[in-house]
């Protein structure tokens, strides 16, 4: 037994270092013993981060507090998580053993328990959001919520519903009640999982009770969940289904998926195809936008509306055993059936989540990530190469580029041969040059799409409020990729900082200092535009060894505040003030003097031009109630007569304000809200061209320090210069505009308007392969993202080739749009098709 184990038995806390060691070991042990059914627990990331951060501070966090991630409308006895939480941002998952230790050390809660489930290909994941089904009882139209694992079977759902409603299983019938319409009668003897049955979060189900039912259940063909209804040309019975690796039959792409909403149109609406929308199943606009762009890609339409069963590669370990390709084919057949009623892509969404768990649930996702996965997955499902031969990549070694490029393309095609490669993949030339010896390396690599940076301004405008007797906001211009030192220097120059003075920068949130910014090398990318930054100005002599920070918070005084342990939640106002004091003991009058000096600029009867360090008062005017804020409990403690500030972290004091103090001090002009770091005010949008984005992508640049190249001549890793050139362009060329910038703490969207050609996009001058071909492209689809990072919305514009007209696809809504209106700053992914000359087209036909 270790010393720490002995301490825990007697409930004496371990040291913080011991706690971290124990947690690390328990997490490693749990990862080595993964099995279905293991329990994991959800913890607020805010609390967990404070526990991790406590290693750098002499204080421990308070009790575990999960209230910030719990839906306030849920029952306290059965707390439910807020929707759309993100792991690592809003919450963390810890194994059962870790949870027990943390509760033993810190208490708190509430407890949020989840199970580990096994998905396809023996991959494990914690089911953070169990399936939540909306049950309607047909007898009295009452509703209830049924929660179950998505891995539960249909039979288990019957048992759960019947138990909850007090109904015999033999008398119950449960319908898939999508959009409040009877869709599919679920079979109580089925072993299919709820996920495989396309039941998803907030899905409606209907309970019917047949009092005359016999014990033997009769599933008619009309209600059979495996019934298939033809919607396209039929094939022989021998090829109607393709066996899947899971033992179930994959539905033929020529047959209707019974689990999807049948929105077939009536007579008289068979004049148009390709104008069906897609129902939003809950934050699935990213998926709908991507699917509409692919569904209006001419080569894909031609391919997937025909019989492609011979191309499906069920044995490819990198693929989805053909099931993804089957799901895409079925969906495209529905979208290209006659009529305009929307389609619910439930079967496709289910298949997508099974093979790519990152797209499960109902959080918003990036449509480009979805596009990348989908194209890769379709390629592997349809790869005609059954046995991939290994070929070692060769350097150019001075050989002609044409020879090397053709050799590398043949190697690539020998391992990858699908409609995706034929239609979507191109090739670029990559040149690396050693900065020391000049050795260069040339390779030729395939690409599926081009991710283009947006060449925006290299500088950033930032506003910081400086406190020095008064409060003055300064707006400065700093390098966009600069550091905190750059910002501090710019603010110092703007406010006329003297040689013997310095600035203390802080991020203020919720009327408290969220964190002090004291690391000069901190990247400015970690300061968001909507943050509020203050700079406290001090004389150098007031900072340094033997000094401690006092952080003065302001709170409205209420009658209930009196007592030894008052709470401050929701009562703070204004902006915190900061002073440095000696680390020795201070009397109450000493602290009064410090606070009086800080507040002297607010006095309504006089306004001395004092600084933050001017804490001298002629006579005692201060009559505030002053409390010390306990970091452990967030409670207020009366300030002791012999007060010693914490030398390692800021000591927070709370000053209570009542009507008398508000009359004496003008808090409105000094303690009102802070300006944000940056607020867009200009109505003139920045504009760049698609060509400038492409040129920025192709420009020579040094490799990053984490991506060093081993020079074959120097035998050392070098930060080589890299240059890209386009060599071979595909029939379908996809441009992804890099609008989202990600750092460790920051996600930002660039709304710059990109001016892109609709017709006659000529890329000939960018292609280094001199084969005499023209590289002329025409735009046919756009995936748009409107709004910011948190709650944006995806739509699509697509051209109906038969009509030569553009349409907007906004989930289930489809409407015509004039070509002159399809350009906007919301354009995110651009889809172009190659336009060949008559001679090139005839040459291809002959081949």
C-alpha cells in the first residue's frame, strides 16, 4: 500500500501531483481494457480544466460542478445533458475508476453516467447522447419520452415501451411515426438495432394497442420493415440484393429504402427531375448541402443512376463493404425521381454515422469534412483494384517531369481505380529545396480537391482599455500572427507609457478577471475578437518581488448579503480594479486606503488626477463593506483585521455598493461595459479573387518547424522551401475556400468576398503539364455557409443542366435563383466541371 493510498483510506487529500498520477494511471488502465458496457462519466470541462490547472496554482478547485452542461428543463432526479455539447470543449469523459476517485476527493456532481458501445469494425465509443424517442399513445394521444441505447434491438424497444405504458407486448404495435405519419410497422421479434432501423434522436414513434390481438404476431407485407418497393429499373432476382459483411442484405440501389420518408409526387408533376429537397433531420444542413452538390454533379448522376453493382468492392478493408456506395445510390435515385417533394435522407444518415461516428448525433459539422469523407469512402467502396501492389515512391533524380509524373500516375492508378479517381482526382507537382545545400526533391501527388487560403490582411486591429486614473480605450494595429508582446508595445506607445512604467494586461469576463495575460510570447490568435481586454498601468517600483496583486470586484449590496458566507452569483457589476500591495500583513484601514485610492477618480465632488498607485487619502471617507472571496466555495468572508494577501495569485476582494455609495461615486462613467477587442463597423466588404487564392496556395513557402524535411544530401532535417504546381486537372474540380481558422483556443470565420468566375474559368497558365490541352471550367454548384462559427447554416446552389437554370437548395425548400445572385461571401465550396473543345470531346469519344 502506497502512502497516498493510506491517506485516501482515511479521507486525507492526496497532493495534487499524486492525484494527477493516480488519474493518469487509471485512464491508461481503462484504455487497455476496453469492452462493451464499460461505464464512463461526463464531467464539465470547466471544472475538469480548473482541476488540471490547479497544478500551477496553490489552490484546489471546489466540488465537481456539472450544472453548466445540464439542461435546466430536465428532471433533477434524471439530469440530461444540454444538446450539441462538444467533447473537449464543453465536457470530458472519464472511466468509472477515475470518477470514483474524483468524487472521493472533491464530492459534488450531479452524476452523468454513460456506457461504452461497440460499433462497426470493433471500434468503441461512449454513447454520450442515448437515443431519445418521442412516444405518442394512440389511445389517449398522450406523449412521453423513451430513452434507449441506439444499439438496443427493436424487440427491446417493445419491452421498454410496453413496460412504461403497462401494455402486453402481444397487443402492442409500434410504428415509425416520422413526421407524425405511419411509416413502418416495427417487428417485435426483430433483432435489428434501433440505429439500423433508422430511428434517430427526437424521432416520433406511435403506440397502438389491439385488444383483440392474438399471442402470435402477424406482420403483414404492408407493414414489414424489410418490404422493398421498386423505384427504378429492375434486375434479375439473383442480383436484387448484395450480401453485406454484417449478415444482413444490402438493399439494391435500384430499390426504394423502406425506412426513408416516401414523398412521391402526385400525377401531373412528372415533368421535372433533380428538384427534390432534403429534410433537415436536426442540424444536418451541412450534409444536405454536400449531397445536393454531389447529386448535381453530371458524371455522378450518370454513374449512380445506372447499374454499378459490379464495381462494388466488398472486400476492401479501407472501404465500407459497399454499403456507403449503396446508400448514396439509393438517395440519388430518390433525388432524381420525378416530382418536387422533399426526401428524408434517414437511411443515408444512419449508414454515415455507422461508418463515421464523428457525424453521428446532431451537432453541426463542416460540409467540407463531410465531402472529404464521402469521396474517400465512395472511392474505397468502388475501387476496382482487389489486390493492391506495393510500389516504392521514386524521386525524380533529374529525369524529365513528364516521365516522372506519368510514372507516378500509373503507380497511383494501379492501386486506385474508381469513378472517383476518374472524375475527381488530379495531380500536382511538389518541389522541396534545401535552404543549406540547395538539393531539391520533386514528387507528383494526387489530389481530390484544392483547399485555398484567403489572402486577407496581415494585420489586425485590437482595442484595449487602459486604466490610469481614468479609463481610456486605445485601438492599435498589430501583426495578425503576432504575440502579446507586440500588443503590449503598441498599447504602450499609444498611451505614452514611460520608461519606468509597465502594463498588466487582463481578459475580463463576467465582471471578473478571467485570466491575466503575462506571457509575452502568447500568440494573439488566442485573443478573440469578442474578448474584452484591459491594461492596468503601473510604475515599475510597485511591481516585482515582495508584491502581491489585489483584485477589487464590485457587487450590488442586498439585504440578504449580510452574513458570514454570502453568495455573489449574479450580483457583480462593473470592471475589476487591480493594485499591487506588499505581501506583509495589512489592517482593515490599510485595505480601505488602497480601495479609496482606486476609487478616487469616481468621486462626484472632486476628481484628483491620481494614478492607481496613489492610495493616500487625507481623511477617511471610505465606508464600503469589504469581503474576501473564497476561491474554494465562491462564498464571501468578512475581511480579517490582519489580512495577508496571496503572493502567488491575485487575491480577490469584493466591495459592496448600496444607494449611498452610488450617490457618492460616479460608477456609470468608469465602471461601465468594456469595448470588445474588435467589432466590425465597415459596411464595405473586403474582396479577393479566386485567382489570388489559387496563387497563394501555389506560392513558395517554408515548411513549418513541425514538418521538417530530411535532406538526402545533408542527412539532416531542414526547414525546406516548398513550391506547388498544378500538373493534371480532373473533370470535376472542387475548390474549398479556407474560411475557418483554428487555433488551440480560437475558431474564427473569414467572411471575405471571393470573386469567382461562373463561366470560362481558364486555368491553363497554372498547369505546368504542356500537353496543349485547354483547362476551361464552368461552375455548376456551390456549398454556402452563412453565419458564424457557432450557429451557421449551410445551403447549396446547383445548376440544372437540362434547363441551364440555377436553383437554391435550402434543406427541404427548393427555389429558382438568378445566376447573377449566386455570388456571395457565403460561398464555401465551389464545384466546377471541365468544358472541352469540340476537338478534345471528339478525341475522348474515339478513345
